C-alpha cells in the first residue's frame, strides 16, 4: 500500500514539483533577506515570507498531484475548494503576523513600525488657487496611511512648521526619530 502510494506520487511528479518549489522558496527568502538588508526593512519580513511560503505548500502539492501526470487533466472539486481556501488561510496568517495580535498563550511576531512623514503638497498653480486642495490632500493621505498597522505616520501638525521651508529628507528623518 505504501509502495503504491509512493509510486503514484512519483508518477505524478509530486516530489519533483515540491523540490522546485523548495528551491524557488529558498530564492524568495534570500531575495527578501537581501531587500531587508539593502533597504533597512524590518527583519520580520523574512519570517513573513517563510510562513507565507510554508502555508502555500498544500496548494503546490495539490497542483502537482492533480496536474503532474503527462496528458490532459481537469480541475477537480477538491482543487476548486482547497486552493482558494489555502490562499485565504495564508493571507489570514500573514495579516495576523503583521497586525501583531496575540496568539493563544504566545505572542505573534510584531513587525517593526515603518516611520513615514508626508510633506505638504505644494501649490504650483499660477494664482495659488489650489493651496486648500494641497492641504486637504496631505491631510487625507496622512489619515489614510495612519490606518495601516505597520506604519508610524508623523502627524500633519508635526509637519506643518516645515511648510514652505527647504528641508532635506535626511534632516526631517533626524527630527522625527
């Protein structure tokens, strides 16, 4: 029985697909690690990538099992149900990790907050008739970004003293650390 199952898996090329998926996943994790190092992103992004790739493994297994054999295959009800469900579960796990909610009895991984400041938009119209719109756009964008759980958005009021001044991004970053 076990021999027949293993033989069936090899005929469907499941180990081959899983090996390729493992190699591609390793590449994605390494690339994510490179981005974390190069752009100084929170190191937890690597953990999120690993968890996402692990939670999507059942989808790869199902695709390999039902479509790995040579010849024409058709989508089964198992695939039509399990694959979207697996994708939803993977998305939920990633959202759970990013939101930093507490798991039962243990803390989930918290991503470091990315700090961002939105400078006021400049009204470049000849008659300066769009200055009110520029302020509203800045306030709306700041408010919308403030809803993101992984962003620490500097308030509009903290940026207001810099309106009309020529201040570089580095000095603003130092000011709001």
